[in-house]
């Protein structure tokens, strides 16, 4: 299994990770080794085997539709690295030009 | 001088209730032991002030004649993966610290302070337990040695040049070195069982759904479970009975009554059928670990258990399956660390949103976390989903069927917990695959969602200048069979040569 530099940059972009130059090389080689190892699953015939996403969860329980108190806005905002009044601050991302 | 902390949890709580000593004395003994052992780096933060306040409250309640809980006055160490209201919670990651002059902080004291307690924290508090600190771990519980912590490695008290196992290494060491009588950890692929075995203590990975995950920082949501560490089986049983049970804040928590785990420790094991899966005794198992384990299996046979060989044919695919399923889930769970709502924010001047995300995540995550996010993103990405993720989910079904099939023939399985004893710090850190293979005996049970308990067996003997090192026996059973596992673990413990053994560096 070979992993190209573009493969790493593509998944890093999807995962919102900006990698340093030496990290890119390292990840190319690590991912290639790990993906080669996991290819052994191809030895198994899994035709008609249903996938398991979750074990032992048979139903999603419902609670009564009653109002209850949750975290107050100020508590939620208390650990924000940057805030503006009653909200989380982010760089502008809508181009209003 | 004999220490109070060497007593089992039930005896400690009884002593508090009887007024033989105060919760404050007990907590001070624990804080002193933590201080004396600080070079093992088991703790990321020590909550001395909080603990002494809580201890005084327990002592005051006793003086007023109020009823005390099953963990009254008992000091506990808590893995830093569990949210504790107002107390720094880092998950071993710099991304959960506040930035200092544009860089991540290297101090866990600058960690994120959660606005709420995890359900298990509420439960131990209600039972009278006293948290003395938050323990070190592999970043986001990703690792088998605690070397992946963003704040430095933890050392094994049997030989401080060796790893304690992981990811709950700090919680295992706190108990092994006598800093606390018990602790809480989390187990996604072996993160309680493996460090417990390598440090010579009892560790329990409950059935998936047995314990609430509300307030447990998520790694792989179809696998994560919270569980106890303790010196002895009964203490672990008491702690599990406090934290287990349904929780309206966790819809994956099973709506089933909690078993009588402590009482189960006195159950007769005669007549129980134990399976020895041949795949767990093949290539890769250290011969001395095997010898230690075989002695434990014979001891269980002497107590009237019947032992028979069984087969779990898909065992060898466990590691590959796990490292697809767990990384896929992790890549999704870790998307929440965006530099906006809590923790680290790295924002170069004039940065747009994507630059903020990328710079924060690059500076905040360590190498193993990045590796797993990239791998998880890859196996879920267009064109690879069926070949990797769906395939792994199908093999997960086969692994589950293996267990379902053998549990028609036997009541429980006995296996090694780890193929080797503790290895030297640094030995596997550059080879992720070698590190992953350390979990070969714990991963299949995690994938099947079944419970596991590890109990110490005879240490492998000292050799070539290295001291004797602990090993563990893993007991696995069908979903919600914790009582049977506690009975077997306690039965072995009564004859175990490891009783009252203490690590030399504690």
C-alpha cells in the first residue's frame, strides 16, 4: 500500500489539520504501514455479513417531553478562548464584499 | 508503620463510619503518598484543597450522625478523561489548555475547566468518595504506554525505567504505588486492563452500556467504557457497583439493574466452565507470561472449575478491525476541537476560519492523535469507505459471533491480558504498529462489547538486571456477566502468590 503526499494533504484538509513539512513525510510512511497491515481483512469473505456499528444498543430510549434547566449561557461561554458579549468569537467567514 | 491506605476500600469506609480515623487523616495520607511519589508522574493535577474540604464535610456529616455512603472518606484518583466541574480536565492533550502567548500551555493547571461533572463523578461523590487528583494518560486515551501524554510520560513503580501501560497509566500507577486505594479509568481497546496487568493491580472493563459515559471525553463512542482499578477484587467490585447503572443523560447506558458485585466475590466457582482460547496462547506470547498464567488456570481448576480449550478464529483480525473502527470514530469525535468554544485557540493575525482550525489543531494535537485522525478520515473518505470502514464493521460482526459461539459452551474465558510484561520507555514510541499489537488480547472483547477483568498473576522473575515485573490474567464473559467474572477473579485472588506484593519503587 503506498500513500502519496497528495493523499496525506487531502485527508489533512478534510480533517482541518495543517501539518508541518516533516509531519507530512512521517504520516506518509506511518499511514502506508498501517494500511498495509489492515489489508489482511481482505482475506476474509464477508459476503452477506451484516456490519456492526454498535453493540448492545437495542433501542433509543425516550424521555418525557418536559422542560428542564440546562447550562446557563454564561457558564457555557466561561471557557471560550475568545468571546464577544454573549457569543463565541470567530473570524469573519462570509464575504460581504 | 502500617498505612491506612493499604486496606481494602470496604474496610476503609467502615473505619470512617466507626470513627477509627477521620476522612481528613485518610486524605492527608493519600496526598503525602502522591507527593512522595511525584517522580512517577501519575498525576496531572492534585486537587488537595478540594479533597481536604470534602474530607472535612464527610467528617462533619459523621459527627452529626448522618448516614455515610459505601465509599465514605475513600480517596480516589480520577483519569483526566472525566469531566470534573471547575477542575482542569485535559485528556492529556494540549488542545484542552488555554494558549499562552500564542502557544499551547505545557501546564495541565491551565486546562479546560468543565461546567459540569461526569455522571460517574456525581456518583462517587454521592457515595462519599474523595477525588484527590486527575491522572496522566495517553492523549485522548490513544496509546498503550502513557508516553503519548502531552505533559510527559508516567513511570512504572515496579521499574521506573519502564512504561506503566496505557492509556490509563496514571490511574494504574496511583493504585499500584499505594497513592490511592482505587481509581477510575476508561477502556476503549484495553486502556484499563493492560495498564492494570503491567502494574500488578485489578482492572475492570465493564460491559458496553453498564456505566454512563456522560462527561467522559469521547474517543470511540461504540467502544468507550469507564471502569475501576483497585488493589483487590472486592474493592473494584464495590467501586463498580457505585458507578454502574442507567443514566437519563446517556442513551447508550443500559436500562438494567446493577448486579451484586461485591457479594458475587464470595460465590462458589465450583462447576463453572472456563474456556482457554488457543488463539491467545500462540506466537507473540512471552513464555514467562504464559507460565504465570498457566499456574493461575491450574489454581482455578483446583477450585473445581472445568477447563476446556476453545477457539475464537477471528482473533488475529482484532487489531486491524479496531484500528479502522476506533480511528474512524475518533476522527469524527475529535472534530469538536476547533479553537472556538473551549481550550486552545491559535489565531495568526488576519487568519480566516480554516486557518484558525488548522493552526489550533496542528499546535494542540500530538503525533499519535494526528495519525489516528488522518487514518480515520482516510478510511471514511469517498472511495475507501467500503474497502476499509464497512469491511471492518463486517469483521467486527464475525468477532462478536466468535464470542457468542464459545459462550454457548463455557461460562467465561481465561486469557493473558498482555502478551508481554512492561517494556522500557521509548522502545515502541517510534513504531505505532508495534504499539498497537500490545493490545492484541484486549481489543476483541472491546469490539464485542463484553466485560473483562484483569487480576495479577505471579510476576515474571527478575533477570539481567531488571526487577520482577507483574503480569495479569484476563477473564472475559458474556455481556452483563460481571458477577461471574468477579467470583472467578476473587477465587483466583485467594490463592494468588501476588497477594500483598508491593512494587519496589513505591
